[in-house]
C-alpha cells in the first residue's frame, strides 16, 4: 500500500489536467443563475403575498393569519428536507446517456416554472380553512419541485471535472453567477412595476399592486428566464466523473449521510446556522419602511449582492493560501462582526432617511461573508465525495448533496418558521386592511425589532454555524493523498478499458 502511495506521489502533474472548456464553466454558472433567478426570491415574496395580498378584503383575522403562515412555511420546509434525501437517492440511481444530474435539471425546469406561477394565483374564497389548505398544498408542492431541480443542479459541480482545482474554480464562478441570479429577480421586481405604471397609470397600478398583480407578472418573467438559462446549461455541459454502478438503497444512503464525519460536519453548518436566513424575510419590510417600496428591496439588497459576489471571488483567492476549513471559519467571524457593526450604526443614526446611505454601504460589507456560505461548503462536499469514493469505491454525488440538502432544508424549515414568527408576531407588525394600501404604518418599536431581525439575530447564528467545521479534517495531506489515489485509480480503469477494447478488436480481426 505504501508503495502505491509513493507511486502516486510521483505523478503530481496528472491532477493538473484541464477537462472543461471555458464555455462550459460559463454555462454551468448560467444554469445556476437561471435557477436562482426564480428560487432566489420566491420564499420571501411568497410570504408577503400570503400575508399582505392573497386574501386581502376577505375578512380574515390578521392574528390567525400571522400564526398560520409560519406553520405553512415550516411544514413545507420539513417536506423539502425529506424530498432532498429522496431526490438524492433517485439521482444516484439515475443512469442515462446524459448523465445522472442533467436530466433532473433539464426536464424539471418547465414543471418548476408552472408551479411557481400557481403559487401567486390565490383562490377567491372567504373560507379561512380553504385558504389555509391552499397555502399548505401549493407551497409544499413548490418546495418539492424546486428541490428536484435545485438540488441536482448543485450536484453538477462534483461531476464537471475530476481535477479538484478546476472543479473548485468552476464551483466558485458558478456560485458567483448564482448570487447574481438571486439579485436578478429583484431587478425584475423593479422593472415590472415601472412598465405597469407606464401602461396603467399611477392609480390603477396602486390598485393592482394592492392585489399583488406585480408579483404574478414578475414570477412569469423569472420563470421564463429560468427555463431559457437552464436549457443553455443543459445543451452545453456534460458530466466527466464516471458514476459507480452499485445500486443505492435508501437505508444505506441515510446511514452514509449520518456516519460520514466530514459530510456530517459540513451539513451541520446549515442546522447550527439556521437562523442566519431570517434577514431575508425582514429585508423586504426594511425596504418598504426605510426606502419606501417593496420593489426597492433590490436597492437595499444590491450592495449586499455585490458584496456576496465580491466575497465569492475573495473566497477563491483565500483558498489559495488557506484550507477550506480555515476559510469558512475566517469568513464567519468576519460576517458576524460586520452585522454587529451595522446594528450599532443603525441604532445610533435611527430608523429614518439619514440611515439610508450608511445602511447601504454597510450592507455591502455584510454581503461579503455570503460568498463563503455560497461557495466553500460546495467545495467541501465535492471533497467529501472523493473521500467516500476512496473509502467505499462508490461515488454518490446525489446522496452527498442530498445529505447536505437534507440538513439545509431542515434548517430552512426552522428559518421559515422563525422568520415570519419574528416579523409578524414578535415584532408586533400591523397588517394593512385597505385595498389601496399595500403596507400599513408601523411603530418605532416594530422598526427597531426589524433591525434586530436583520442584524443581531443572524450574527449569532453565523458564529454558531462554524462550530461543526472545527471537527472537519478533509484538508491538507489527507486531501492530497486521496485525490492522487483516485486519479491513479481512474487512470488504471481507463487503461484496462483500452486494453479490453484492443483485445476485442484483435479477436474480431482474427
């Protein structure tokens, strides 16, 4: 065994081979951009649609509505967690000429677009029971279908190249474009109302906005864009890491997710940091009450989005000097500090127009840490897949990302329950009852709590999320040794296949 390792160490140049064309790296990112264009903004705007628009004028009790919405999103999150694991197993059982991931992404895009549209078509009912059932069914269905596209699309990074360095670069660039895609939906939310105002006039637009018509049209635009961009990815990219032929059982899959230490540690970062995402829900309301419109959430989030994009590029640079473990911890500490500073500045200035400029500037610095959470875990998971193949001989990308996705969705369920609870119940939020007024005025106490939900609460969870990474060890010499061993293994397999093909050719010739 030692002799084999020595032989491997003498072949460092093998891992330097480049497999992907530049256009493939670009279209991988374009595919993730397309998925994020739709899924990146759906949860927050679905929440405000259910709370503020879908059943306005139906006589529903606002307290009942405030209590049921967190449950709707929490249940959908749990369903999403189960779907992640099931879809991961199905992906690893998928065997097609196109690969194991591409069929899920390509053929799932249109169903996802249709379901997303239906989320914003509420039934015309005065029955609170019927309205509740509809919210549970439609958002749970959306969550399940989005899992069937989003989770496999994330798996592709582990399949695009057997070269860890090239793979990390491709994942970093794709993560950058995905973060841009998440902001892309916010652009649509601004442009659509501008067009509607020009066509309908100010008053008619206010009536339409009061019913959430702008959200319906914006969803249609994003859904169409998602389908187009996913198809560009589907046509140009291919999977280069061969899958193993062993049948994957659900029982073994669950065991693998919970017994592979490094994969478990990466997955637990989502669970430990579940509350960091509550800022996304309240950011819409900060845009409304600080900037004056929900459409201006982009103006609020754009600096953060730019910071995220910059952070994604910085992660790639930091990874050249530090391990994935060190990089993750470094960015977490930075992120929590940045959010704490934002809260202190906001409290000092006060929730008024004087806060806008410093708030937007500090938002940029807060966004930098998101580049880490969007990129580093995906690189770690790809490394964990190599470790699992090295130990078991099985390569299970779908399962590995599903394991991470399982914890991600459980965390998301917690976020989706916690966020609306904090925004609609803990803060004392007042619902609008007027058909022509989208959002009611709020007290200073409510606005101060909004700031805490945006900064202090997420900062606590950002610190908590790096605790599991302290026990992660797929770095340094261990990672290099496993990578070299797998490269040697694949080289031998290719040589054996070539020898078999040559033998068959000779036998046929004879």
